[in-house]
């Protein structure tokens, strides 16, 4: 049964790609680019046109569009999509549909870049389908406008089909996911009063996240003691040497370049300073909560030992958690993954569970109390001019939302 129409969802998506919502990392306000607010208004208008009235667009572009339950006692579910696109390419998106894709190499005007099965063998899965690409000068922005289109079309379906039973459904549009998950951090999660959330922020059809890692940032500051080099002996304490000392105490094989799969790491990623003072920034990642906490303690221990070695108050450390592992929530609410997996089974989508070495809106929202799984948008090559989206995968992302709602209305994922 096709509830979502391919041509309609493709048009909705193409319309959203016309608004350039590139995030601006240097911005200090939310949203980082004004067009994110404009896109939120366009989405709101699309849903007002079918009768949605409970719409709130905040000045920071965080937008909630709420559809009332049409049956008592069913779970309240939130669809999350982010408004911004990655700052890797800033140009306007010129999207186009390649009809009936036949494995031909697609060349981009004005560049030697191509989209071909040599570099992208996954294209072979979409032979005979329509795929959406760019002209090769910008990213497509299916990350995450495919999620917006899939959510909008699923909500339109529910509005137009009162026989389809559901609890409260809320679409939440978030700004600036790509530059530090800023929108999700600013979101009042408790006010949503929901049972669980679904982000659509994975790639190819069938992908869903079963686990992502914990993340935190440590900032170490070093205060040196300056002295003229001619009389420095016994006096000079060099902040740069102290910073280097810390880096050398971190386990060599636990760096990003030596780790993969479920292995965590320490990543000293920024060092600035001079003899008098220096600042070192270290990213910490781990899938296991104990190992994650041990890493943070290890940095505290190193800082303390540095103060013993060089004298007190030469080294300060501040640590702050960036996001958590969605698994903590998924373990408590096992029905969520059951719905996702049963929905894929019902829709004949081969499941591709992912352990994600990264974060997404749900990894900030889940620790705030609303478990939010991450499923596919259908697009490939996120953050690249070769980003492409098969229309059929986009339709299935939207069907997934309806199927999960439908399964949750039945009470378990096994029916
Ligand atoms: Zn994304």
C-alpha cells in the first residue's frame, strides 16, 4: 500500500531545497542564518494549508507543529528534522531529478567532478529509479530537508485520513544541528510531553542508529612563568611545554587516527598560546559510559599531577559534556526499536543498524528525557556536492513515520 505519493513528496522536497539554510559557525545567535526561520515559515504554511493550526515558530527558529490525537490513549510522538545545512558548501542548491537512472556517469557543469558507480557503488541499488542530485556546485541539503519533507507528507496524510489512528504528533524543526547541535540544546524537551521521538538524519534506506557515543570537551589552560632566556634556568616555566607534556601523557593508540567501530579516543584538536599562557582543547569520545567517565577522570588526574610537578595553579581544567548515547534511552524503552524494525519488515526494507561515531539532535534530546531514535532520510553522500537522494527512498522515509505511528497505536512492535 502506497500512502505517500512519490511525485508529491519529491515536489515538497525540491521546494525546500530552494531556500539556502547553510549554517554559519561563527554566528553567536540562533538561528545562525536567517533563512532557517524563513524555511520554518514555509513549512508551517504548507501544513496550515491542510488544516494544522497549532503552530509555534520561536524567534530562534525552533518550530513546533502539533497535530491532535484522534484516539485516546495512544503514544505522543515527535518527528524531529533540522532546518540548517552543513557549512561545507555555501552556494544555493540547484537540485534536479534524474529520471530512470541507468548507471551512467553524471558529469557536473564546469567541474571535472562526476557522480559515478566507480566512486559510489551504492548507486547500483537505484538503477531504474529517479534520483535527485545537484549541479555539482552545492550540497543537496537532503540532510536534513528530506526529513522535513518526509515529516510534512506523513502529517498531511494523517490529516487527510482520519481513519488512520494516532496520538498527538508533533513536528519539531530545529536550527543549527550542523554546528554543535545548538537548536536541540536550546529546546524545551519537557514541554513537548511526548513518549518518544524520531529524528530522520541517517543516510541510505534501511539505516537506523542503535547506539552513538558519549561526547565531552575538555579545555586545559596553562599559566607559565616568563623569564629572559639568558637567565631562565630554574625560573622559566613554559606553558607550551606543559601543554605538550599533557598531550604526551595521552595513550597514543587512543587517538582518532588509530580507532574505529566502538573504540573511544582522546583528540587534542586545538592548541594556542605562547610561553606565558596556552590553551589546549581535547575532545573525548566513548560508547561505554564507564570508559567515558574514566577518560574524563584521567584528564583531571593528569591536570592534578601537572600542578604537583610544576607547582599549584599552573594548570586548570574545565570539562563539559556535549551529548550522550541514545542507547541509554533505547534500553529503557525497547518498544521503540521494535517499532522501527517491525516497520522496516512491514515495508520490505532490509534493516541496517548503525553504531554511530557521532552525534545528532537525538543524542542531546535523549539525555534531556525524550528518547529519540535516528532513522534514514534515504540520501547518500551527506555534506558533499555529490549528495544524492533516490525519490523512492525519500517516500519510504515518510512511510516509515506512518508505519511507526501505526505500530505504536497497536501497542507493540510484534503485530
Ligand atoms: Zn543532519
